[in-house]
């Protein structure tokens, strides 16, 4: 395990996506459906960025 390695943009987006999805799940379980929907929308936007990054990799 290399603790000094930098996060790639892909890893950073993946982590952000996973965090948003966890927060959305927590909001939904807590009964805040509106917040859950907003977080899901944000997560979908991050997922789209991730897909765009994968389809157009820059060197």
C-alpha cells in the first residue's frame, strides 16, 4: 500500500460518487425523500463525469 500516491481524477470521482450514494441512502432511510432525490441527482452527475472521463482519457 502506497500512502503517498496521488489520487487520479477517476478515483476522486469514484469516491465522490460513493459518498453521495451513501448520503442519499441515509437520507432516504431517515425519511427525507427530497434530500435523497437531490443527492441521487448529484451522484448521477458525478457518474456522467466519470463516464466522460473514461471515454475520453487525457494523457
